[in-house]
């Protein structure tokens, strides 16, 4: 990777196979950034434990499935550093050191903290780890001296907390940590097969690894315009999930599809068939690339990425330990 490029860090929790929402919301952007930035893309397995610490039986397989999707969508280990967070123990060390200087009030005011306590009230997450996960997130970013982080607007408060932590460290000890800037990215709302936001928790996903027959079956079941009874009725594409997908995947044909729908000259069944063909064509190269990466190859890529990440992280920790005047045995 070119040394004169600015560095960015981003990551995902390993929740298994990824879906079209992940592709349009993050992966396509990650892939596009590789030629412009020095990219570090992290599997945030420790972050997954902050909410799902009770059952870790699937985490290893989830990591392999997710990284296979990363590679299938164009993340290139020759251009980017792909690694698993827990393989770079320096994250934990910096997290510990930063946690000693972060006021509890900073964490309690995080906008998503109380929201998630309510949303995930079926889980026992009133824990030290969940309260402190923004500090771990800050350590993830700061340890690579990332100058920017690709985020959506809803994530800006978390990034600002990282910047505050860096400022506090630099004020107390030595000015070495970089305050990362926001690299704002557009994250379209991708509907699921039931019209709600595509989410694994809703069971409404079209997965990147789905076979064409599975994609077709899911599209056939999709919610369309509820006011449209007969095929030749005038449609209302703005409220139709199928048309939302045409906007994303059929940009050249979307105006024609919209006009046909409003005039009633194309029925929902025909519109879904058209979408099935479009998605099959769009997902064909992703499926082909995914099948070319064995589990062993994925493991090798992540091991190599961890070595590269560790080399950078250790250099930062040397500076941090020196700034904090921590004990170091000579010899």
C-alpha cells in the first residue's frame, strides 16, 4: 500500500453471512475507498461480545462467512489490511489505558447507550463491557493513527467521542494521537422482503451468498403496492419495496419501470421477474468470487492481515507507553 495515502479504519461485527443492505450500506463504499486510502478493515469480534457474550458458539464460522463476503464484494488483501480485532492484542492494551482517563459521564451520554438498553432489554447488557464499548471503539481507531473514519451521520457522536478521548490523552500526556475526521458516506435504506429495513433480526434478508433460485423465491414473496389489486391497476411505485430495488439496481431502466407501473402496463408479477433477472446478473460476479475463496484461504488472508495490523499497532503502543511514562524493563 502506498505510504502517502491517508489511513482509514472501519469494521463490522461478525454476525455471519452479509446481505444486500450490507453491500449498499458499507461494502461497496469500502471497496471504492481502497484506491484512494490506506484501508484497515477489521472484524470486530470483541465488540460482538458486548451484546452477545452468552453464546459464542458460532463466532468463528460467522467470521469466515463475513470475510468471504468481504472478498466477494471486492475487498482486496493486496490493497487493504483485513484482520480480526482479537488477533491484535494491542487493541486491548490501549483500551485499558484509555479507560483510566475517560469519565463515566462521557459514556453514559452516548446517544445509542440508553436506546440500545431499551431495544435489547431481552439481553443482559447492563455490563461494564457494554458501557465501555465506545472506549474500545476509540482504541480501534486511534491505534492505527487513522486520519479518517467512513461513517454515516448517525455515527458522528461516536466519532466525536473518539476525538474527545484523543484530545484528553494528548492534553494529559503528549500530543501523539490523531483526532480522526469523519468521512461521511451515504447509506441508503434497503428494504427487506417484508418492507421493513433489511435486517437479520427480522428474517427478511436477501443474502449475498443466496443462489439465484433463492433470490427469486424471496423476491416473489416481497411486499408490493397494497392498493394495487389487479395487474392493470395504476401503481404507486414510491410505496413498493420491489420498485425500491429497481432504483438501486436498475438505474438505466428505472424511469421506464416507474411509468409502466403508474400506467398499469406492467403487473407486480412481471415487475418481480424483471427484478429477479437484474439481481441475478448483479450478484453473479459476487457469487463467483465467493466460491473461489476456501475457508483455509480466508484464514490465511486474515492471519497475514493481523500481522500487518499488529506491526502498526505496536508502533503506536510504544509511543503511548512512552508518553504515559510506563515501566519498561531494559535489556
